[in-house]
C-alpha cells in the first residue's frame, strides 16, 4: 500500500490544492492508478472535480464498516484517477473513531483500496485528533505544506513532533513551501534558509483550478505551477522507489 498524506494542522495552507494537483500528476504523467481520498468534510476535492454530491451521505459508514469503499468511489473524467469524496456524515468521524478504539481503522481501509490502486493520496483536514493520528499511522510519506514565513521551520518542527507522538516508526515527512512569491524578499529569504525544500509558486493559474474545476496541468501545462507540481510528484515517486528498494 502506498499512501501519500497531504497534512497540516493548519487550515488554508494549500493541502487540497496540492493533493488534487499531485493526484492528477500521478495518474496522468506517471500512469499510476490513483485514488484521491477526501477526509475533510468541506469536500474540496469533490468541488474541484465537480463531483455531484449523493443524496445519501455515507462517507462515515465506510469507517463503521457498513458500506464498501467501492460503492462510494467516483470517477473524475481523467483516466486512472478516482475520488473517494467526503460528505457531511463525517462530522462525527473523530468521535466515532475514538469510540471504536481501532487505532488502524483508516490504514486497514487503505489496504483494501490498494488492491485496485497503486497510489492513494489523502487530502487531510486541519486537525490534531484521532483522525489525524490514524492518517499518520496509515501514511507511507507525509507532505506538509508550509506557507512561506520566518516561522515555517518552526511550524514544520511542530508537525514532525506531533506525527512522532502517534507512531513509533514515523514515515518520511516532506516539507513543502506552498504559495511562494519570488517577488517578495521575505519569501526569497525563506527559500534561501531552506534550500532543500521544494516549493510551489503563488500563481493565478493555481487559483484558477477551483474556478475551472481542473488541475493546473490540465489547462496550463507549461505554467511554472504545473511544472512545479510535476517536479514535486517526480521527487515523491523517487522517494517511494527508494523506500520500496529498502524494504526488499
Ligand atoms: N500556489 C498557489 N497559488 C495561488 N493560490 C493558491 C495556491 N495554493 C493554494 N491557493 C489558494 O489558497 C486557498 C487555500 O487553499 P486550499 O483550499 O488548497 O488549502 P487547504 O489547506 O486545503 O485549506 P483547508 O484547511 O481549509 O482545507 C485556495 O483559495 C487556493 O486556491
Ligand atoms: Mg482543504
């Protein structure tokens, strides 16, 4: 099972934008059968791919074991890219997971899904709770988007500490500077202070994704943002192949 979690305890840092664009790169540029699982009830992924909400809200039932994931999975219109959407039923998901007392519920569902998909990408809610703990235990790698600021490195250390609290063997945790504006001195300073961190530019084309209902690679493949997402995904694939080689 290969699970890529896009996670931060902070809201509005670009998680959904990054998860959807990476899922597109994985499926369209690397031909990996990819499932994008939206774990945030605001359903940003569903909106991005213009997936109509079902009248029956069932996302929570998946965790309760009352419904099979494959009944909920929806196509996106892109070959090899499907979505497991969120819905309002997830409102009490954290409470339910705590009560169930099964620490690896999410990982076990992910394992079942991996029979049909090579890559499972998680769009995570900005929370620190039982759900985020389960995400951490299910992940093969965790991508942590960080808005560029002098506090980025501290913010990253905080997330790493949190992740380590939930698992004895934490997966690789990859910082990612989201929304870098090269015209701003402060942003350039953050880049210079963290030269090994990948970065996604602040770009009108990225904002347009939600407006057009398409990932940036689909409508502006030569834009700096599309190139940055493609190179980020190539780096993640490289990391995954290193991890796979190590585990053999
Ligand atoms: N690289 C970028 N350039 C320009 N705008 C961006 C970029 N990345 C994200 N945004 C914009 O920032 C806003 C927040 O992004 P997004 O919804 O992906 O964050 P999030 O971390 O998923 O938020 P939440 O915690 O609420 O789920 C959106 O309006 C999105 O279009
Ligand atoms: Mg989001």
